[in-house]
C-alpha cells in the first residue's frame, strides 16, 4: 500500500518498494525475501522488467555497502564531478 503523502513509495509485509519513472527498487529483510520475490514475480507478469542485481546506484546516487559491518554509504560524487566539468 502507498505511504501517506508519497504515491511512489509502497510498504507492506516487510517489503519496501519505491520507484521513479522506470527505475524500481525493492528492499526487504532476509526473512521477507520470499515476499519480495513474490512482488517481483507479480510485477514481471504485468510489466517488462530486468533485474540488475544488487543496487549500486539509483538516480545518480552511488550506493556502497559493507555487509560485514552492516553499513551503507550514498554519494553524489559522480554528479558533482560532472557539474564541475562545465
């Protein structure tokens, strides 16, 4: 179901889905992986989709993850570098 005030963010049963135009991100805890897989299957039945694997970037934001220490970093470095080149 959509979250209040954000029609592009959906939550339910341990799964978070958000999108922008044709980019979709689906997140879940390990315990909810089966539910997340079910969401993907349902979407693929209606839309042409490609699984790009683990999220490395989204909307120009680079995402770095260290599973061992359970940390994530987000960076706009590439975008800033492109802006600085002008």
